[in-house]
């Protein structure tokens, strides 16, 4: 068996396991300025909330910026009035840290703070959050944590009750201060990392958002001897932090900066490979500036080497244009120069910086030239050979063209390379018509316009050639001269009718009603409808009306029934369906109960008659 395939596979495996990606950017100057503004507003806030002062001062510190003296004085005065040793432990921690960051002159009640903090670290009722901040307070004040074994036992007990990711983050911070007594937490580090949520395969975060992610990440990175994060995981956390650079709250800014600072100081510090400045170069200035830095845009220490353009391809046709080209150092420590002496176009370049890599896209700009240009008129039926005049850019045609409705305007030109936008414009006053130049081959273009079909009126039109593209440095409009057009059957200089303003109102056309029958027919059917009632009256007159079984209980029923009939008449004349139903409910209910009462009475009176028989 040949060893070449095995060797190739081994080299591929080694490359895949030792090469890493890079992060998508860094904390840019705009973001830094925005973070400073948010921190300034936090320090200026008219509030007694100590946390705002801490977040503002901490952000200034993490950005290595000095707090203005007026802000420092006002913040220290606010702290001196609001800080009390009886505050909750997180506020005590914020107050102590803010006082040290700002360099305040007032004296903290250190004895009371130490007494409360030591007691919290020995109490079985202390929450893991209180233990975390109490331990940090002691360390900030230069004190040792007494009985670290007892503190470690308290943390383990609390984690048995609630081992959420946030509590594990608190535990990481405390155990990092307990030295050997806190070694038990290293067994939980892998579990913590596994609980991170991956987003689109590019980012990692813990449930709870930016503050929770920052709390856990800064705690993990306090254990440099353990393999807490891989480089790929560190890059994904960095991408998440960069995606949250739009945060607007002082707490969010402070949390983001703390996590980013911890990452950049770790052994898995993310590497940012990006374009410094413009992604476009020109043929006379082909130097593309590449920045290789940490997440804050600062030089890496130690620097990663070598920095090489591993490959470059033209996006239009995927042709390889460069390979393994070293980058020269730039004027800044984190800056490198890649000369792109290539034809104008868009390019995709793979940059390697040590074991890190990133793909960037760059654009090379260049001029375009008109190599050959011809213009003239031809017969629309093709009966004669067109007469074309050659014109050299940027000159005009020797004399105005004379055309009519039976001719075509013919333009042929050749450019130094293909462009996306090539137009021929004819204009006269406020009237214009634009023709798209069709691409032929070998960077040749052609426009053929039927004057009789395309131009609405007779007039003198200015001819312009318009050339543009996203990768040319000299887009232009070339005024070629004029053409006088005479359109048969149309008045010269007649302005086209332009209709502007509101359109005519659209009126709904209802269907015409059907033709009504004759009046005699209507009267006949009316009489026919009333005939049964007339027959009833006649029969009553001859036979008579039998009121023998009439009872007063029938009166309410007949009144209700008559009301229903009257309601139907009103519905036909005036009422709508909803109003009719509203009136029918009480009237119908009354009629129902009256009828039920009447029928019950009639049933009771018939029973004795049957029993007598």
C-alpha cells in the first residue's frame, strides 16, 4: 500500500486541528466613543443608585480612559452620601470598587464592611451571591479569606440546592479566591461550558443574556491552568460580545467590557483579522491594509506570525489570482499591507495569521477607456448601408445629425473592459429617452433606435453616452452633439399631452331595477291575497261567531300574536333586521307564555267532558 495517501491524510488532519478561524471584527472607535458616552451619563445620573456609579467608573477603567475631574468629584460626593455598611453585599461591592477606581478621598467604614463580609462567609444562611460579593470585597480591601475550607463547603451546599448557570458563575469567582480549597469547581467547568447555547454556528452565550454570559466567562477565565475553553469556543463567545456592541445600558456596557478584557488577556485570546479602512484599492494605489489585532483592535502580544494571503480568487469567475503571498508590515504594529496589483473587480482573499484565518472581500478599482466609437443613421428597412462617423472621446460629432421617422439611430462603441451600466440618452428640454446599450462581444456595445417608434415628437435632441460601474474610477457622461428629428404626421415642437392631477372619480354603477308589472296585475294579486279574509267575514255573517268556549286567557295570546304581525309590518316599512329581532324577543316571549297558559286551560276543561261520556 502506498504511503502517499496516508501522509496526505495525516497532513490534512494536522492542519484542521491546528488552524482556527478569527472573529468578525473588533471594538471599533465608534463603539468605544459610544461606551464612553454611556458611562458618562451613568456617572452624571441624578440618582442615588450606587450601581450606576460603579458601572460608569468600571467602563472608564476597562477602556483605559481617565474619568474627567468634574465627574470624578461629583461621583465621589454622591458615593460619600449614599454608601452605608448596611447595604446589600452587591451594592457594598459596587461602592468599594467604584471608590477605588475613582480614587475618592472620603474614608470608607472599613471595619464595619470587613465584619459583615467575614460573617457572611461563615454563615450557613448566606446566599451564593452574597458569598461571591463578600469574598470580592475582602480581596479588594487587601484582606485574606478566613477558613476557606468552610467557605468551599458553603458553596457546595448551595450548589446542591440550585446549580443554575448563574450560581455556577458566582461559584467560579469565589473558588478562584480560595486557592486549593476551591479546586472542586474544576470538575464542574466542563458542565458549565456545555450548557452554553450556540447561535447560527457562529456565536455562544449562556441563558440569561449578556450579564450572565459575562459573569460566567470572567469566572471561567480565572482558571488559566484548566482547559476551560477551546480557541473555537473563545472565538464564538467573542463574536457574541461583538454582536452586543449595540447595548445601551451602563450595566450591559460594563459586562461586555469585562468579558472582552478577560478574553483578550487569556491564552485563547480571539484574533481579529479585518480590513483597516477602505476595502477598495485602485490601480495606482493597490495597497490593501489588513489589521490583525485582539478584540479591542490592539496589537497582539505576542504577535502572531506569519501573516500571509493564502489564496485569492476573482468572485466573477472564481479564478485564482494569487497564492501564498506574504504581507508586509504597515505603519502601525497591528497593520499589514497586501498589494493587490490585479485587474479591476471583486476579490475574495483568505488571510492566514499564524494558526488563525479569515476570508475578506476587497474591490480593485480602475479606469475605463473608449477605444472605438461610431455613430450615424441607417434606413429602418435596411435598404442602404449605414453611414457612421468615428468620434474620439471626449470630442463631439462634426455636424448635427438629420433624421426622420424612416431611419434608425445607430451607435457602436468598444470599451477597454465590460461595464454594468452603458446607456445612450436623448434629451430635449424636459423630455428624455434612454436606451440601454446591448453587449455584443469583446467589450463591444451597440444601440439601434427606431426614431419613428421611439421618439414621440419632432425636435432637436442632445445625444449623451453614459458609462458607469461599481469598480471604475472615472464614470462619465459624454456629450456627443445633437440630432434633429422630423417625425411625419406629427406637429413639430408639439408638446406631448401630459395628464397630471387627480384621476376622475370612479362611481359605482348599480344594476338597473327590473321592470315592474302593470298596475292591474298588482291590484289583482292584492285582492286575491285579501280574498280569504273576505270569505271569513261572509261566513261569520251567515253562520255566526261561536264565543261559547272563549276565555279571558285568550286575550293576552291574541294581543301578543297581533303584536308580532304588526312588528312584521313595521319591518317591511321601516325597521331593519337587528331592530326587529330586538323587539321580537320580548314580544315573542310574552306570546309564548300566554299561549302556553291558554293551551293548558283548554286541556284541563276538555278532561271532564271526556270523563262524562
